[in-house]
C-alpha cells in the first residue's frame, strides 16, 4: 500500500524537527570561536588575488546568533557576482526561478484544483466497490486527480490549469533567459582580464602524431639511461650539466620563413619552395584541374610536407594562424605528453609541502617556547627502487628515518629526475595547442568560425582557463574522443538500469508493508519506516552517482573542469529522471496493484492511470526529505567538521591547519540536477495532486537561504564558466513541461474526459517556444559577439587614466598579468630544476637551529621561571632567504621564509598554543 496519511504527516513533522535542530546547530557553530572560520572561510582567509572581493561582514558572536539569515536574504545580485562569480549568481537565479514559479503555481493549484478534487468521491466509490481489494488509497489520494470520477466535467479545471502553468513557466523562462544574456555581457565587459578570453584551443593538428613518433624513437632507452643513478663522484657534475641543458633556451622562433630556427636540435636544410605555397606567405595564383585526388588541399599532406622539411611543429602552427589572422597571434603553446612527468611532479610537490610545513612548525614552536623534537618520516623502501637501496633504506615494507635527511635527499633526487624528464617530455608534442591572440575580436572569429573545410583537422574552440584544464586529456584526437564518448554512454545506460533495482526495493518497502517485518509492528515505528526511510534510502542510493558520472566524463575526454561538471549536470538529470521519476512510477504502480498486473495484464494502461497519482505520496516524502534533511545536513557539513576537529588537533603546522578550512569547493554536478528534478516533479504533479507544489516551494526556499550563504561565504569556484549551466537548466525545465503534457493527456484520456484532445496543442506550443528561445539565446549564451568583442578591445585600449577609479584595483595584478607564454604551460613544465636548493639551504639552517633549541632545552615550563631560548639563524643561506622572503606575522605566528604566508583566523592561534602546551 502507499504510505498512509498519518505516516506522511509523521514524516513531515520529524523532518521539520530535524531541520530546526540543524538550523540551531549551524547558527551555534557559525559563531563558535573554534569553528567560525570553517563556516566562513572566505571572510577569514587571505585573498587569492587582488580581484577577489571579500563578502559582506556578518557579526559572529552570541548576540547575533541568527544574523546570518537576514544578511544572506538581503544580498544583491551584484554582491553575489563580485564575491562568488557569475556561475554562483546563475545558481541563485535557478533557485529564485523555482521560488517565483511555485509561488504562483502553488497558489493557483491549491485555490482551483484542490477544492475540485476534495469535493468528488471517486476514491470512496472504488474502495467500497466489488474490486476494492485491487486499490490501496490513502487520505492524500482524495486531494488528487484520482478522486475525480471518470467523464466528469470537473476535469475542465485540470486542463485549463495545464495551460495556465505552461504560460507561467514560459513567461519566467523567457524573462530569466533574457536577463542572463544581459548579465553575461556585463560580466564579460567588466575588467575580468583572463587570458582565456583571448585564447583558443586547437586539437587534431595534422601530421603531428606521426612526426612526434618519428622524432622520439628510442625514447624509452633514453629515459632509462637518464633515470639511472649517477656515480657518487660524478653526481654533482652530472646534475649541473643537466641544469645547464634545461635552463638553456629550447626554442627561438620567428614568423618569417627565412628566419625559421629549429627545435630540439633537429637539423637539416629547410625546403623553402615547399613551404612557400604551403604557408601562403607569398600568394601564388594557380588554376586547379578539378582532380579530387589533388593533395594540395589535404591538411595531412600539407603538414607532412612541412614537417618533413624539418620545420618545428610550433612554427607550422604559428604560421597557420598568422596566415589566417595576420599580426593577431600573441603566443602559441604546444601541448606535450606529460604522462611520465606528472608522477614525479606530484611526489615533488608532496615532499616539498611536508618540508615547508615542518619548517613552519619549527618556527612556530621556537617563537612560542613550545616543546620541539626532530621528526621521523615513515617511508616504503620497497617502493624506492635502486635509489632507496643506494641510500641504505633496505628492502623492508615500512621504515622510520630522520625526516630532515630523507626530505633533503628525496627532493634532490626528484629534482634530478624532473630535470632529465623535462628534456625528454619536451620533445613529445601532442597534436594540440593553445593560441593566444592580442585581442578578443580575433579570438571570437577563431572560436566561432570554421577554420578548415576538412573538419577532421584544425578543430578550434574556446580555451578554458588554465587553472581548470585536465592536462591528461588534451592530446586526445576527435576520433578517440568520439569513441570514448560512445562507450561512456553505453556504460551510463547500463548503470542507470542497474540502479532501478534499489528504486524498486524502495517502492516495495512502501507498498508491501515494511511494518509487517518482525519487531516493527509498533504503529509509530511503522509510520516512521513508511514516511521517512524510503526517501532517505533513495537519497543514499544515488549519492555515489555524481562521482561515477564525473569519472566517466574524465575517461571520455573532457578537457576542463567546467566541461566535466556540465556533463555531470546533464547526465545526472537524465539519471534521476529515469531512475527516480519513471522508475518510481512504474515500480510503484506494480507494487500498488500487483494482483491486477498478474491476473489481468490487459489493464496495464488503466492501472498506470490509477497508480501515477498514488505515487505522488512517495514524491512528497522524497522532496520533503531533500528540503528538510538532506540539504540542511549538507550545509552543516558534518564530515568536514569531523575532519576539521581531528586534523586541527593533530596537525602541528599553522600553515597546514589553515589549509584544512581555507580552500572549500563545490561543483554544479549534483546541485543543479537536484534543483531540476524538483522542478520536474513539481510541474508534472501540479495538476495531478496540488499538494506537491507547496513542498517544492519549500525545497527552493530552504535551498535559497543555504546556497546564498555557502556561495558567498564558504565555497570557492574551481572554474568560472560565465553561467554555462543556465542553458542546461532551461532544457531541464522544458523537459519537465513535456512530461507534464504527456502525463496529463494520458490521465485525462484514461478517465474518458471527452475534451482531452484540446490538450494536444500544449506540447506543440512548448516545442515552438523551446526552439525560439534556443534560436534567440543559444549563441549569446555560448559566445561573445564581434560587436561586444570589439567594444571590449576598445575598452582595453583606453589609457590608464581613463579607467574608473573604482575599478583600478581590479586592473592591477589580475589574471592578465600572467605572461601569455606561461599561462598555458603545464604545471609540470613550470618546475625549474635547481629552484629547490634555496629551500634545502633553509632546511639545513633550520636543522642547526632545531638542534641548538633542543640542546638548551627551551621547552621548560614557565613555572620553573626560565624563559625560552630562541636561537637565531647562523648560516648565511638562511639569512639570505629570510631577507628575500620576509616572514609575515599572523595571529602571533611567523611563517618561515620560502613558504606562502597564511593568515590564521580567530581561534586557530589559540588552538595552536593550547595544542603546543599540551
């Protein structure tokens, strides 16, 4: 049977009580000195760049216990955009759309359809009829369309409301879409000088793959020789030779064909006759003989001719774009294979961070007179290979060694390996490149236009921001990416149908009487099981899906975090539509009337017509659980709180403790899909059972308050896509409208309402609107127009004294200040061999200071009347580093030279002191 009315009411009351408890817990933890920085990191953490704007201040004391709620509800759209970006503002517009739409829909549905449904008696007639054992209704079913008798003229009300709701949704979609298009133009017009606004990503460059394979023959042997351990006596000399080779200029370029210099020492004369016609630097008139096999227009043949003439790939690409956009190319950066370099880079950063954290800890403890001892590092000798044996670590599984000595030796070895690998990986060019133009107009032309008639090559698209690139996928060709894309969809649908099993189990729990299980016969327990458990169980089942979808997107070739996230948004919505909506409807219909399904399969359509309204009770439970339990629990972030409590007490370094709370991120993959499925449920069931609408409205109201606080005060963005999630949300809403029309036409037809054909125009009206809004806004949502790009270039060309004084801060030190040559260089290639030596010199000096500190026993307690002894650095290396990077006093702590400065929020310094004293 469906969940009873008492079970639903009990569940809603329990959900509301849990929500209130979470609300008070959040308000308390927000003002607690020990945890306030965890719930408002953007207020306490230092700015990542001068463009970042701090959120409006909210008092964090016991007198302002609930001050956060009116503060976030009064945030303006400008404040949200300035503090969190346009993506966050679009998320808030999605929630505002849901609130506004369901205020209207809830009011009209409750006023018109609810009285019509309640005053009929179809449920009582069926329950008292000869086939009463086939129907399982509850009091909630009397509020829906199920209580309206067949052929009743009352269904005029439902049919008219379908058109009214359609008009409301289409009006709001058009209004919000137009506003978003204008907001995006304004956002792009403001001085957001990102290098990505002038860059494009080019893939499938012809001839590169075969050329790289030819030039890198024997690479495995070279890599093996390069990674071999040098003899002890030749160690320093070999390392210095490697540094000299890496630091030498690897390439010198000139646009003119007569000045081409070769990369990586690939010599030989250049065939200028072959190049002249290929690059079209000197146009030559020719008459084609209409031979389809003529290779002079085939990109792969042209590229092969150029590369066989010993022209570097980068020069070929640069000349290609200089030919199409004369004088507009600023920088060309080829993407290279980094598969062997990334593991070394990751280990290098991890060991370096451990060393910096320990230096920070030593500095902190010595400044505050706390106990200090030399740290031990746990290593896995079996994973160290020949290097581990040469260091005397043996072959054991686990070993404890002196941290200073191990970090010093390991960083020197990694520095040597990276230096040798940089030379080898630098030759392994992928058929992809980033082209940075001097202005936005040429970038827009390149991104929108068709670069070559052969669409298998020279594929150009907008370049993502450097910080969000998925470097391992940049070398994929379109053919490989298409193949992986198809496999991803196959796996997606297999996983989707697999998840129908737990959904069917949830519906069975609701409809087959979970209370009949042994020990669960108490009425209160039965009501809780039927009213709360099913919704929570479904939420838990689908919690892991976004992670799996993200993995599929990465495997299928996504080149950026934003592309990955947008793919998760679309697929998670499809998954929830199939599994949560259609799966629950069909499974609920089966379990509600399982006897009829078995005895009379011919009445399937009639069964669905009766069962679809009944499943509404489950969706009410589901939406209530999401709005009152799941979303508030997400805001409370219990898992993050537990990690914060544990690691704050066991992490001795102030800098390491700050990392626990300063950087918190949220993606759109789960959030937008949850909002979209709630709108689908609300729209579809608005005319089936009006009681669904207030719960959907409650969902959006609760989420608006939570998300406004989190976006402005908590989460930072991994990327900024300028609101690319809005078009996907529009498609989700339109899909919900289509489903509503199909369901209502089917239900009214099953109930033999003679005027049902009058609903047929509704889906066609929706389709026409969808096509119109796509035609009007799709390109403005995705690209910058030539007109806007020209205006932006003119604004950039204004003299400095013409800049608005209010925007001067944004002009300084922004993303554009990054050198174009460095912006799209992989982090692996930004490691300069030998740069670690300064940090190692500082570590040596700190090792001496620590030894002296321990020797004089500076940790004696104050009760003994002895003041701590603070040894000063004695070695010139430490003094030199300290002079170059001055330490920054933060909350009574000093960050060591060579490490990034960290501002400690209130409560962290006190915690650090308490921990040290303990």
